């Protein structure tokens, strides 16, 4: 009987090192696969994160240029026989420095257009908020008109009132 037990033990010993090798190889393959999966996940997630961050943060709009004009005083049209005056201060909101330079070069013509348009107004027209908004729109269109015969119109983003007194 001793030989039978010895044969079983002898047979068991050679298979034990093969089993350990198999377990180590399988363990090594699992560890490598987990490492590759982790590296791939990190690689693809780090690629998407900056893209999502830039998509979420829109590019900031350019800073507008505010171009103040000198205050102007004009006589208003009157049906009641009294003299009415308008003292107005304007600031133009521009998107480009070149527009400001162009307007500065042609300021006498721009002021003349504005003064002529203002002197044609009645005090009642300018008393309401809607009248003031309509005036701002009208002045914007006047200022945007080309100053030269074949010139390009300039772009004014907005006409802002900094002073508005009707007497």
C-alpha cells in the first residue's frame, strides 16, 4: 500500500507546478488587461474633458468701444409759440476701432446730420420713452449713412443718451 500512496504523491507533485504556472499566467493576463482598460479609459476621458470644457465656455464677445460725442443744444419745433430747447449728450457704442477713427475724421458732417434731425422734432415727440427710443434708432441710421459718395456705411451698435434735457 505504501507504493500506491507514494505513486499518488509522485503523480500529484508534477501537476502542482503546472497548475501554479497556469494560475500565474492567467493572473498576469488579467492584470495586463485591467491596466490596458484603465489606461484606455483615462486616455479617452482626458481627450473629451477639454473638448467639453471649451464647448461649455463660449468665446467672449469683443469689448465694445464707447465713443462720446460733445453735447449739443438745438431749438425744437413748437406749435405753441414758445421757444423749446433740447440739450442732448450722445455716446456711440461701436464694435471696431476703425469705425471710431472714421467717425472722428468726419465728425462735422455727423454732427450736422444729428443737429438737423433734432431741430425737426417737437417736444411732445421726445417726452415719452417710445419717442426717445425712436429718436435713438433714427440717429443710429443717420450716423451709419456713408459720408462719402461711394463710401461704405459704418456700423453703430447703439446710440446711448448721456444727457437729455427738454425745456
